[in-house]
């Protein structure tokens, strides 16, 4: 600001604007810069608008002046005022032949107009003409405008030209044409679906920039339908390999990283293609391992690539070796001082945690630190992670932290979000009913109006109808505790919401009804009495009605109450006589007396009246019943495989309750959905018995939790059930061991605020040392398990490639050993030779590609070489294999093979040396 | 895809705004105000990332009416925001999950580096006065919401070529001298 002011002063003193702008414009900027308040700024801008309006009406404005006016209009609009009066001048300017004016015109229209603006029609013609221009800059300007201004109606008008430009001689134009086509695809996939093959073709453009541009649309296409693009896996892998090995021109380097943006895009695509596809994943292992090893973690962009590698590793068919190195990278991220890296680390941890839950354990303290961090972004990301980590053993700590955070923030959007998370976790993992109710109270108390209404419905039902336990005494005990807690809330000065009031009174109503029906005498507590009186005078008719009803019910005798609110009918069907046949007599009578016969709803054509509404209501309540299962009791996540360790937790639950448990497991989503629809049918009568159509909730809410699953959860959906059950197994074994530690951590979290950091660390240490032995054995067990679990083909079985291993049986191992000892030298020469010979190769291939047009084949051809190498190198790097059969000769042979394939030496691999020495 | 690029000063005044999908002017301004209120409340030495979903809403999902099957994986709808604070300016990029946060942070760096090369010690006023040139630079880096070029030398080359051709094709002089040049006299 200071800077601006001094310059402003200089300007005021100085020239008539030496920058091509008029004094007027400089004054405008200066006065806006000096404006003290928003109001003052507005005044200045409004004056400017008046000036511009006047000026633009003048005849014969010189073009140069006009250009400045347009810029001033842009400025006005940027400051938040309407400049629509000048749009037409911007449109006119696009028609101008002079390049600067045309460019300014295009710039203005892209900033001013939406793609369905009336003026677009005046530009389409110009765009068509400009796309055919000889001047590539004009073409580029037009392409730029196309991206923003063309909608599905106008796409056909420019599509042929854009497609033609895909073959333009300038790579900058080709690149932009690819991107414009991509934009068309985003806006209206139908209009360009026949041109999708062009993106594949451009993947083999001889300019790497155009190839990079084609990755964006391909990423979108793969996101939608990965299956149709499986054939490109080898191409993508080989491109990534070439990029990582610096075979692209130097100009693509960024901070010493070879084309990092292209690497990031490729890794994203591979993550999608490899998800749930073992074969495809296996072809990626080598290159992923290489990139993780080589990436420079000291630069931002290097870390970006590393992060994408982790995402890819977490998404594709798991490979223990890669998971290990991904975990190392995460450790580096989390230990870094940079908040950005911590953020990425937490995010990456969240992705990896499903595959190997044991990593979280190493980073618990780092995670807790992030939770304490003043940075909101980091905190939220950490909550996201905790959400994914929640189990019945740690749910109390996590949900309590979440609720605390929820109370502390004012951002409604996020409050809603985190409240829904709390509810979800509490429903799934609540350790006790009492805790559940307390938690829900807290959530409602602080975010009452933001919580989905169905949550309250479920809670109400739960309290009203018991918790599915056989023991009636506990049920009623819980009810009374729930009522007490509600009374406490009611007693507070301000009830957060009408909504809660409504539920409080409904709860009272039901409980009194039970009491009366059971023949007990009801003493109404004074708090209740005053609450009811208050509601009798409520502004909400709904609340009033409820209060009156309650009063009436309390006054009735037991039998009447039993009839109105029968006990324990939750599973009874209530048959709805839709035809209302019992009214037939009455209707006939009425018609006889000359009344109009009934006209069916659809015939009435939207004549809104009461009966119409009611029938709709009825309809709805039949279609969408309430979900009626209780929240989950603490239980191991996997139902089919009951783990002996945690089976003590398992409480027998009725069928209706168990539905919830299967819910989080996405692979059985379809079955659980079927279950829910059954439940719905069974239950829809219940709400009506209370005479409240408002209870009905849309069905969509029942399937809420899967849709709220975190983003990367979606990508795991496809992965084989085998990997799921595996990871879950290890989760089960881990669950018990994390418990005491978590408890300690929780204690430290909620302990004195003066030095929480230190205490948390000591607490952690103590628990570590005490449970160290057990931890150790458990940990090793877990490791063993992960090693044994995956079937051998996981680790790239040699038997798949017998020709490769037997190809070199006669090589003398000692010669190889010599070569190995000389590794540094040989590797460099090897590497150099490789690049020297292959680099021209690839360039010629690039050159060929346009001629041959059969683009994919080239990359297939290229990829045959690396795939051979892939199998070779991975065998060297797979740990369990080589450990099990320590055979120096084999290892050497493999190494030799790898070298012959021209792959970078694996001198980094410690196993190789262990083999040799052992 | 990148959804918007905003440059605003530490007073919250927008300097460059570019939305890659159409936003009505009022909405743009609401968004800018909200972004600013978030940014100025952030402490120093915290991460450069902000969850922007509450400001920008979820990204539009791709819709595929012509497909006869429901795509299994849809693009996750979220908006992220990455910002960087330079002297008196905030540079803000808003994008969805198809981009990488750290990479976007570097893209801001590329943008600023290019500006710096172009104007030599770029300051806020350069940006104010060279509105169309800044947009030309931005258009060479981001095109239709996708990253086009990440090498500031390449961007500079392209922009210079445009400037040259513009100068050649018309007598109108584009602003070539920078304010700082002028100041150093």
C-alpha cells in the first residue's frame, strides 16, 4: 500500500502517464488506491461508470482510446460493479482486424460474458473466422475465447475448425486445440463423444507438450470409465518411465525435476487404471519404485510428485515393498517443519491407512501434534484422518475432540459437515447407549439446526422403542437418564432450536404414555409442566399441538392411552386402506345428494387442495419409511470373520441392528441396501400411529453414509475383496493393542492445558515401555501376516516368466560380482550409454508417429522393452522372496539381467548385498 | 481443473480475477470477499492450503447422459484453495481434486516468477497498469482451466512474441516499459 501511494504521488506530479494509459485512468487507479473506505471506493467507481457511459456514446472514438475504455470497464467490473453497458463494445472489438485490439476484445468478452449470454451469437461468427486465420496468435486468442464462451448449442459451429487445428503445425496451437476439445467434452460430453479417439492420438504427438495436454482429457475419460482405457496402461507406464529418466528435452525440467506436471498427471491416471486391477498394477511397480527413490524431496514439486506416488501406491493393487517406501515418505512429510508437507503427509496417511493400518501407530504423536496445530486447514485434514481411523476403541476420544472443535468454529458449512461426521461415528461405534445419548445431546446443543433431521428421528425412535436389549430394566433406566438429560437442556436459558423442543415434547409424550398405559401413576415434574405450558403458547402451531396432545393424553385412563399409543408395536404392520372403502357409504350418500364425484389426482392437473396434499403424504410415507435400526454396538468391523481376540465385545443383537454394521463395508453395499428396503417396508406404519406425517424422511437419507465416504474411499471400492479382508484382519489384531495407548493419549489430551505437548509425549513413552514387549510381538506378528498373506503371484512370481530367468544360466557369477563391486563406475557408464543410444531412438519414434498415425502401436513397441526389465528388477527388489531363498547366484543373475535390460542399477537395494554376504 | 485465479492485495482489493467457469459478478465478489476474510485471518507460517468448499461450493460433477452405464467413480466434488503471500499481494488459485496442491503452489511460483521477469521487481502497481499483459501471461500458463506451460522462460517467449507481433501489426504501442523501469530513472 505504501508503495502504491508513493507511486501514486509521483504519478500525480509527473507526466501524462508514460504507459500508454491516459491521465484519467491513472487518476482513477490512484484515487481508488487512496480510498479510505469501501463506500468511498464505490463512489469513485460509480463516477467512473458515469464517465465511461458518456464517453462510449461519443461518435468516432479512436481505436486506441476505445481499447483503454474497455480496460477501464474490466477494471470497474473487477471492483464489483456492473459494466454490462459496455459489453457490446467489447464484442465489437473482437471484430477488429488489428491484433492488439482483437486480443483485448477477446480478453474482455471472456471475462464479461457467460456462455449463454445473448451477445455470444455475435461472436461465434468471428471466432469461426479467426480459427481459420493464418496468424497463429489470432487462432490462439480465438481458442481461448472458445473455452469460455462456447456452450453445447454453439459447439457444433466451431467443432470442425477446432478438430482441424489438432493437426496444426505449431505445437502451441495443437496444445490449445486439445485443451479446447477437452473443455467441450466437459461441457457437453455428448457433442464430442465421437472425437474422443483424438485424445488417444495426441498422446503420441511428437511434441511432449501436446502429449502432456492430452493427459488432462484422458484423466477425465479414465475417471469415468477406466475399463476402456486399460490398453493404454503400458503406454502410460512407458511415458512415465521416459519422463522420469529425463528423456524429454531439458526445457521441460522444472526445478531440476523432469516435467513434474506431466508426472503428476500420469500418476493420477495410473492410480485410476491400477485400482482393482492386479495385472495393470504390476506393470507399474517398477516405475513407481524408481520415481519414489529418485524424487527430490527438498523441493516443493518433488514432494508433489512423491505425494502422487503415494496416492497411486495406495490406490493400485498393494505391493508390500512400495507400501513400505510410501510409508517412509509419509514419515518424512510428517516430520517436516513445513505445514504444507504435514498437510500432505496427513492426507497421504489417510489414503494408506486402509491398506496398512499399522503405519498410523508410528505417527500417532505427529498426528496429535497436527490436531493441536493452530492451522485450521491442517486440523481439518487431521479430523478427516481420525474419522477414517475411528474404531470402537477410540471413538470416544475422537468424537469428543470433534465436538470440541465443532463448538469452537463459526463456519456453518464446516460445522454441518463435522456434526454429521460425529453423528455417523457415534452411531457406528458408540461404546454405550448412555454415551451415545450424551454425545447426541452435545451435537444437537451446538449445531442443532445444522444436523440432518433424520438423525433426530432415529434418536427419538431409539429412546422410545428400546435399545434392542432383552432387559427391560436397562431400557427404562436409559430412558429416564435420557429424559433427565433432556430436562437439563430444557432448563438452559436458550433452547437451540424449535426442532429440539419438538423432540423434547415428543419424548415426554411417549414416556408418559408408557407410564400411563402401564397403569402407574404419573407425577408430572414441575420442569415438564412449565415447559409444556410454554409450548402451549408457542408460535409454532406444530409445537402447540404436541403440547395439547400431551396434556390430553396424560389426562386419559390407561386403556384409552393403550389404544392411542399402543406399546411395542414397532414391528406391526398397519394396513392402510388406500381406497378408503369404509367411506363408500358416505360418498354414495353425498353423490346422491348431488355432490361432485371425486376426480383422481392426476386428472385434476395440479389443482392444489388439501386432499391432494394428504394423498401425496401418504404416498410418500409408504415409499420412504424411516430407517429404524438402532445404532451399532461395539463390535469388530467384520461380521463374517469373527476374530477370537475381540469376540468378547460382541453382543448378540437382533437382526435389525446388525444391518448397520455391514454398512461401512462398501463391497457389500448392495446387500445391505436390500436389507434396508425390507426394513422400510416393515416399519412404515409406525410413524403414522403417532399421527405425524412430518416424521417421514426421504429414502435417500438411508443410504447416506456410503455417499459421505471420503473421496479416496471411492477408489478403493473396486479393489479386490481379498485385499479388504486382509487389511481388516490386521486391523482386528491391532485394535486391542492400540487401546491402552489411545487411552493414555486421550488422558493427555484432556489433561492440563499448560503443557499438553510434553505430557502427551511422556504418556506415550510410558505406555510404550510398559506395553513394549507385547507391542513388539504383536507388531512382528502383523508384519509376518502381511508377508504371508498375499499370495505369491503378488510378488511377481518368476514362474510367469520362465524364459527370462533361464536365459542366462551360463553367466559366471564371479564375473558378475566383479561388475557389481565396480558398481558406481559401471552404473554411470551403463546409464549414459543407455540414454545416449535410446534418446535418439525415442526422438525418431516421436517423429515417426505423425507419419504412421498408428500411434498406439509405437508406445506398445516401446513398452515391450521395459516390461521385460520390469519383471527382472522387481524380482530383485521383492524382499520376502529373496529372504526366503537366499541364493547369491540367483540374485546376481537377476542383477545382470537387469543391467542388460538397461535399467538403472539397483545398488540402492540392500537385499542384494545381504544375499551376497549371507 | 483450475476454477479460478485471484490476485488481491492485503486490503482485499482484487487486482486480477479470472474465473474459468462462469460466475455472475455479484457471486465473484462474494467469493473474493470470503476468500479475503479467510486469508487475512490466517496466521503466518501455516500451510498455504485452505479448504474452500464453503466458499466455492462443490465442483460441478461431470454428467454423462449419453452413457448407458453409470460410471463407477465420479470425480470427487471439492474445491481447494492454495494461496501465496508476496509483499502486498495474495495470489490465490482455486481448483478441484484433479490437481495437486503442491504443484499448484509451484504454479503460483511460476506465475510470479514470470511476472517478475517481465517487469523486473514486479510490484502491485505493475499489475494494475498492465492489465491486459498480465492476462496474456496468465493465459499462457493456464488455458481453459488446465495447466498449459510451467516454464517461465517459455511463457516469456510466448508473451514477447505476442507483444512483438502486436506492435508490428499495429501502430499502437503496447505498454512495454514497466513502472519500475520508469521509477528507476
